[in-house]
């Protein structure tokens, strides 16, 4: 299947995944200007803090238009908005209206697939990618009108699945030939190429951009990502009700034993505007297993430059290897 226009022509086939709370316009713009898709959850514009989704989208559109006028030979990639489609998100309908008004080009939906959300995106020319952790959810998402999928495999940061990327991509590609991006330890250009070799159209990476200057994470969070590796990640549903990957050192710092975490009740998952974490959880930080590729906090543009070099080198290396077969 030919990819929709919004999903073509990027510098690299990579989407910067939406990071809850810490993805803001500064990071999204840096990613788009560097040539990959930048994305943030609509809920990150916390209205109780005086921030407006409408104002954020106005700013992003104006900045990208300006960049493209000044850089016609290297235009920015489009941006995406993540809609958390969960019953506790009382802002969903209003946020959808705002995204339609601004003609958001790419919509990433999560924690529920709804026909009306997909129809709203299509009404303004948007493309919908729904994130899934297994084949059953993938089929439901496409049945309800999503255009494509983000396969969230084992090792992804934040809410993540438990299946091998090899198994997950294989099962989805057995019946679906539309847009498909892979999430799960995508931290080098080699990983993007590997995702494509498996059958995906590109990668989907979040942890990689936590340790960037433009990310809104606190300095200690950024440094913890840069200082640790895959063995420092734990998979648990305690903090949101949905299984995800978190930094063990942040859990220990919060006074808990990572080896003795309780099992949470998924029905208590809450994305309401007034949601408050228990005090002990406020500095428990999500990250994926790809953090071993991160050495220090750098500008987003530098990360994308590195990914491009690695992608090209991996492609040339693989081409040489394949000549032997």
C-alpha cells in the first residue's frame, strides 16, 4: 500500500513518540525541523496551569510555516497530536474540535479506538495511527477506521506491550498492508532500518528524546536516562494501571523496592485534568530499553543527525552482507 502523503518525504522514517507531561511545543518543533515527526499528547497543554491546546497548535503551525518558507530545500516534517481515548479524559471531545480546527495532519490515538475520533481526523484531512500492543487490538483499531498502526512491542518506554517486535510485526503484516510503525528500543539508526526489514514503515521513539535540551523533563530525569541501560528498566502496572517500563533508580529514589512492587487495579487508571499522583510516585520516571544508546543530554538536531549517519551506515553494511547470500 502506498503511504498517505503526510507519512512520506521525511528525512528519516521516524516518529518521536508523545511523552506524557514532558513533550511540549519546543521539542515537537525541534523534531519536525530536524526532519522527523514530532508529537505530543493533547493533554500536555494543562489548562489548569494556564496553557491552551489552541495556543500551542497556533504556535506550532506558525513556526513550521516560517521554517518552510525560510528552508524550501529542507522543509520540516509534519507534526502529530496524541489523543488519549480513555473514559477518564473529559477533555477529549473539546480537544478533538481544536485539532480539527487546526487541521492536524497526523493523529495518534491510544488507550481506546473510537470511530468518531477517526471520523473527526478524516474530516480535516488527518491520518490516524492507533497504538496497539497485540494483534487483537490492531484488528479492532482498523475495523473502527484507523488508517494505520503503531506496534508497541516489548522494550518500549511508558505504556508498552510484552511481545517481541518480530512476533508483533509478523502477525500484523499477515493481514494488514497499511501504515505501520514500530515502537520498542528504537534508539539507533540501525534500529530504524531493522524495523523496516521486519515489515514496518519506520520507527517510533520516545526515550531517545528525553535526554535532549528541548525536552521539558527535569535535569535529574534527563541525566538518569543518560546514565543507565536496559538492565535498569522494570515492567510494572503499579503507577497507572497499565503495564509500562520505568527506571528502577527513580523507583528506589521514591522510597520503593523495585523488586517488590504491587499489582495495580487497571480500573483506577485516570487521565483527568485534575489527576494527581500519590506523593511517592511524582518522580517515578518512564523509559524504554533503548536508553543504553544515550550518552549525554544534547540538542534534538544532534540526535537526528546521529540517527541519519547510523541509518546510512547500517544500510550500506547490510547491502554488503547480503551480497554473500
